[in-house]
């Protein structure tokens, strides 16, 4: 019996070695970003759970592929796994961008309900592209960074405004600002050169880009709670041994729960860091809030007019919860 157990153990070890795999994983954000830290832990969890049968090497900060290419290189199989900002796929289907619509979901509780309505639709849409979502984690609610206080929407008029997706471009245009596409790693340089003068982003990105070096005020307008998503090439995933697949899915479930907790902790902690570094934290005025909500209502009307049935079903499910 002892000899049988030894033989079984040896066969398992050899099988593990034969099926050992190494995956490269591009991500858009730097190592200090909580999303990247969460993904690094996910990679460690997978390696541990599979006893090294699957090793995931995280390439952060767009170092392997630029943000805008990550979905496509996973889809084509150039890399088997990657992370990107979910609403960057809004041109594929409006369903990908509902979490970036202003004032649809502005709290973590609302964001969780929205994701529960969004996830099955996103899963089906990605499946048609040969992709499978593993987990999704939100950023803290988005706030406004400016030089000087913004008391009304009219104060945004004419400012060069950083945009990172189509929804924010529309938001800036409706506020009569001038949208400029700038990725997170390029924010300091964009402000330093005058390419942009204001932005809406999370406290996390504000701290990671040392926003106090180029703007004076932060207004927590809690406009939306957008998400990143980690996806895997489905064929690459199915080629893994079944026990490794199960380990990846289990680690992904843990990473999603951990990421949401990290995001909530990050929102409070990083807003405090902004203040500690000299930024003025300004609660939005009633006039500013009302003006922003008008923009949000107009954007949602526009979104509904162009949304697919699948996308509209997300909003119906979410609003009916």
C-alpha cells in the first residue's frame, strides 16, 4: 500500500510537471495601485493552490502591452490573461459602459447590485469574443480635481478635461469642457504641459499620480463607481487541467471579494492622503450637484437611445432590484 501511494504521488508530480504552465498577464496600472496589488496576490494564490502548475507573471503599468491593446491581445491568444477598464469596450456594446454612466450607481452597495445585473450579460458578450471574465473590482467613486473650487457646472466650461473613456468624453462635452484622452500613467505630464487642466478620477489615481503637484482642490462628487475586469482567453483556460481550472476560479472568487474590500478601504484612506498633502477637500455645492445630475440624466437618456436589448436589460434588472 505504501508503494502504491508513493507511485501515485510520483505520477501526480510528473503530471504536474508535464502540465506546468507560465502565463504573462498585462495590466494597465502601476504596482502601487490596489488593483495591481490584488492581482499580484491572485497570481500568488494560483501558484500556491496549483503547487506551481500555473505561474502567472504580472506585467504592470502597461509595460507589456498598452491599456488599449490588452483585450485584443488576450482575445488573439498573444497572452492568455489580462486586466483592463471595463467601459473601454463600450463601443462593442453599451452594456460594458453602464457602470460609467454618471449617477446611476454612486455607492458600493449600488455598484454591487449593478454588477450582479451586469455580470451575466458581460459574460455572454465576452464569450462571443472567446473571452471569459474571472473577476471584476471597482474603483472608488469618482471625484473632481481642479485648480480652485468648482461651484457650478458652468465653472468647468472651457477647461481642458482629461477623459479615459467615451462616457467621460461625453460628460466633459456636456459640461462645455474640452475632453482630452489621457491614460493614468501620463496624468502628471499632461497637467505639467497644460494638456489638461481638470479631471474626474478616483482618490486612488489622484494619489498615485501625486495630484497635489498640479491641482489644488478635490471635490468628492461620487459620480460613478467604474470597474476593472480580469479576463482569460477561454481556449487557454480550457487547456488547463481541470484541477488547475478549479484553482484559478477559486482564486478569482477570493480576489473579487478582496478587491471590493480593498477599494472601500482605499476610498477613505486615499482621500485623507490628498488632504495630508495640502489639497483642499471641498464638498460639492447644491448647485454643482444639481448641474451634474442634469448631465447624468441627459447621458442616461442618450445611452438608452443607443443601447442594445442586452444593455437595456441590465438597467431594467438593476432598477427593479
